[in-house]
């Protein structure tokens, strides 16, 4: 997630970054305007998680992942941890949409 944010902040132009956010970011309105049949809309339930508002947002999220994610991964294993992580990401998007 750090590399993704660094590329957005340091490499992409503002227009390119806006296009990336439109493409990968989760927009609840997409689920209410008939765009649900497009695969991109469903993918945004997960891809939004790599987008961060700024460096502070990235650092806070990465710190949380490091503090809690590593302990959960050690306890349940990598595959189950990824399932929990993705489930949480999707649940967050759906909660936001609700």
C-alpha cells in the first residue's frame, strides 16, 4: 500500500490520479444507479483499500495493519488472515454504502 500511495503522490499527475481514484475507488452511488452489472463496480469493493487520502492516512492504516494484522496472521495463518482482511474491506464498503 505504501508503494501504491508513493506512485500516486510522486509519479501521477493530478488528472491521472483523479482517473485512478474514479476507477479504483468505491462509490456507493454506483450500486444504486444500475452500474452493478459492470465488473469494475464489484472490484471496487476491494480495490478502494489501496487508496489513501494522504501520507498520514497511509501511516495510520499501515500501523494498524502492522500492529493487529501480523498477530492475526500468526494466529490463524496467511490464507485465513487474507480472508479476514478482504472480508473486512468488503464489509467496510458495504457499511459505507448502507
